[in-house]
């Protein structure tokens, strides 16, 4: 087996661009992907093998979700207050202020939903499911060796 090339938004072999590639996104799953155009394998560092890399334990702390919701609420109140102030004093509103209020409201809702997922155990179950899937992939010794050869710190039990 050899090293596999990494992606930066396009296939490292055929150079075809991937639609909807977001370099800042991150998810659990196999980092070894297959190009739908040329069918060659490449590494996508946006994906993390949870059984190898683990996950952030603080993501299961409901207080972190409440902090996100609180930040969203504060942003919503500030943007809403400034928008109301400009309407009252100037007779119009700035679109940027209204959009900032909407974005802050969305952040608040995301924090509340995450809080509910943590408190009900849905987030824990989702992480456990992804961990089980990861362990199943790693039971394939060839796959585990390929990850190790490409810089992943694969536990000995899989090699």
C-alpha cells in the first residue's frame, strides 16, 4: 500500500472540483474517500475516524450548549435593540443589523436544540453509533494499515 493524496476541494488525481466542499466543516466517518469521477481514493481530513481520534468530551456538557444559546440571545437582543433604535430615531433600519439579529436568533436556536439533544441522550447515542461504525471499519486490517501509513495514529489492536 502507498500513501494516498489529500484533497483541497478537488480530486488530487483528476482535478475535478467537488461541489459543496467546505474546508472548515468536520464530521465523523472514514477519511478515505473515492472520487466519483475517476474512482481513485483520496484522504479528506474533514472526516475523522472516531475510534482513532476520539471526540471532544465537552460536547456532551449541556452547559456548553446553554452558553451558545446565551451568546445567540445576547446577539439577538443587541441587534434587535440597535435595529429598533434606528427605526425609532432615523425612520428606517439597516439590513445588516436585521441580518445580524436573524443570525443571532439561529445561533440561539442551535444552542437550544443541542442542549435538548445532550439532555435527552440523543447526542450520546449518535456518538456511540458513529464509534461503533468506526470500530467496524477498523476491524478490516487492510483499512487500518492504510490509515496508519497515511499518518493516522491507529491503535495497535486494529493493526
